[in-house]
C-alpha cells in the first residue's frame, strides 16, 4: 500500500524534531484540477521535496467536495517527496476537516515553529489565536512563521482581511512579537514581499493557479510560478524563492509506452477538434446555428483534452527563449517540404492538393518572418494580424488588401487578431 504523504492533523501541536526546513506551495488547485494546471503543482511538489516537509498555503482544490479532495490527496501521495501539511483556503470548504483534520495547529520543528491559522472566511478563529499565543509563550520557541491564507493589510493589495481582524492577530502575538520571524499567506495568484507591523510578510500564490496581474506594481509578467523554502542558517530562520520553469515536471513523459500513447491521444483529440470545426462551418453555411454552436463547443472540448495530454509531454524552453524555437519548423516547411509536396501533387495531376500546399507555403513564409520578429518578445510591435479563412494566409500592417493575395478570398471574411 502506498505511503500517505498528505497528513491529517489530529493534534493542535505536532513535534517534528528532525525537521529543519519547509517548502511552501501556494494556491495549487483553485482554478481546476486538469493536467495543464496540475503540471505546475507536480513540479512544485518535486521542488518542495528538497525540504523536510511541505505546507500548502491554501486553495488546494477549486471547491471543497470529497471528489476534489480525493483527487488531490491521491495525486499528492504519489508525487510528494515528503510529508505534506495543509492550510485551509477560501476554496477549501465542505469536507476539508474530514481529509486534513484541524484547521488551526502548530508544527514544532528543530529551531523554529510554524503556526497555521484558519482565516479562510476573512476572520481568525479564537482557537487559532489562542494557540498562537500559547506557542509564542513557550520558552523553547524563539522563531515562528505565522501562516494563514488571506493576506493581512499591506502596501500592495486591497484583497486582504480587515484592519480589525489584523488587530486581533496583533493582539495575540504582541507580548512575544520579537519571536514572529515571518507572516506567510497565499490567496493572491502572484508573489510579493512586504513589511507589516515591522514583520516580513511573504505572499505566495504561485503553486499552480495562473499568475495574474494584481496591481500596477505586481504584474503577471514579473512573476513566475514558484515555491518558498524556509530554512535555518547560522541559527537564523531564512527563506528563498525558487521559481518553477515551464519544464518543471516530466516524470510521466519518461515512460516510453505512456509517451507513445500520449502522443497518439493528442493526435486523435486534435483530429476530432478539426473535424468538429469543419462540420460546424458546414452547418453555419446552411443557417443551422444551433448545430454549428454544438460542434464548435465539442471542438473546444477536444482541444482542451489535447492540451491536457500534451501538457504532460511538453518540455518547453523558458518563455523568453521559446518563440524562436518555432522558426526552424516554419522555414523547413516553406523552403523544402511544401515545395516538394506541391511538385509531387503536380506530377500526379492533383490540383487541389497542389494549390493547398502552395497556399500553405506562402503563409508559412510569413509565419517564419513574424516569429523571427516576435523572438524579441518585449518589443514585438504588430498590433493587428489578419488571417484569410479560405487559405490561411497571414497579413499585418495598415494597408491590408481587399482580397487575399494568395487565394483571392474577400477581405470582409478576414479573421482579425488584435493585441489588447
């Protein structure tokens, strides 16, 4: 039977004398448990496995039903490299205590303590505040991380508990304030560091949920998925942020049989996506908007299936280096491959195939040029891109022709993709 990694807390104080470090993962599951999202969580668990234990800083699941808790528990038990403790977030409702036990508890490690407080409903529970005071009053405790989900008032965001609630927390730790080394929270799908009441505040929400713009000072562009390592150095509790690459997890793609089947599955899902879109287009041309919408929805579903399966296989380069990796394939297609196939189609008197390859060849050349331009991601300047839905030719700039220069399709049908 597989060893349980997800800990169900049954005692308010847990002594962990052999624990010297802790990895913290914030907000892994509140946006859903599909493989595309969970790949980051899997990578976060591998990174936090370098520490002695892991703490999830809330929002383990999108909604607190047994179904979602069971999925996350099973996934964590398989992937985690150490014991995993949970902190209740605002999404972690319902059956939380059945799976993870107490909502307020303390971990007494070697040289420091972590006091976990439930403020998922934007209020601290009295039993949690009482426990915090009790732990801080212990002579053996000199360094404490106070962990909760929703931030206290700070200098960056307004999405936090009230000043009144923060006052209740401050009153609980005030007599031993010098022992509070860090305030730790999640909830915000980003990361920031601040000082509140003279104490370092670390907000970490980068363990799975999509990173978001949260203020003019904290943009998604500036923050990577990440975890926080806490550890002792020279007797002082310190921390380090570890960013997670988009290539953060690849264990399952290393199984040759599974990799082959995943590749086949991606191809099948994408073919279904394409077939449904083709049929939806036929339906719209006949005025059957209800049928068209149905097949467009089915096509979207098949695409998201393909995305989940492909996410398991995908080992991308760092984002800023990724755009240029697509250029060689585009160049090969228009410089060699499509020329060869168009020529073959001509010898076989297959004019439709020849025209399709010639049209694609022209588009791929533009693709390569645009990708080379976009390799400098921050300075890419094209704001409007037009695609001919007849042949797929791509156009940019201000003087867009009234008809596609490749197939003659009318400009009124161009699909327009604009930067917002």
